[in-house]
C-alpha cells in the first residue's frame, strides 16, 4: 500500500525517469507527487499509480510531518529525496 513519503519514479509521461516523493493521496488510483524543485509541494503533480514505480523506502521526515498534521516544505522534500535516491 502506498503512503505519504514513499519514493516513486515516473515510468510514463514526459516526466518519465524522474524521482518524486508522494505528498498526498487521491482515492485508490491517484497520488500527488512533488520533487521540491520543478514540482513544488504547493502545486504537486497528480499521477496514476499505474504510471509510477514504487520503491519500498519512505522519507521519514515527510511521513512524520504528514502524520502530525505539520506542513511539508519544499526543502524537506528536496533533502529527503536526495538522500533516498543516493542510497539506491
């Protein structure tokens, strides 16, 4: 099951090959993703789950902030995304 903070990679569309973090969930088949640079948290990209490769790693800081109802910042997303991608 996908959750906020999951590391994903787009496999379909013009953003194919880009890494994102899940910052929101819209129903069963769509999620909101952001990378903190091109796609900011304020304007996340809506993606179909079928068009994403889901990695098993979760950004702890982003997941904790979402769980506690605190605001996720672009700096948080960039920092977590960088460390998760480097660890692959």
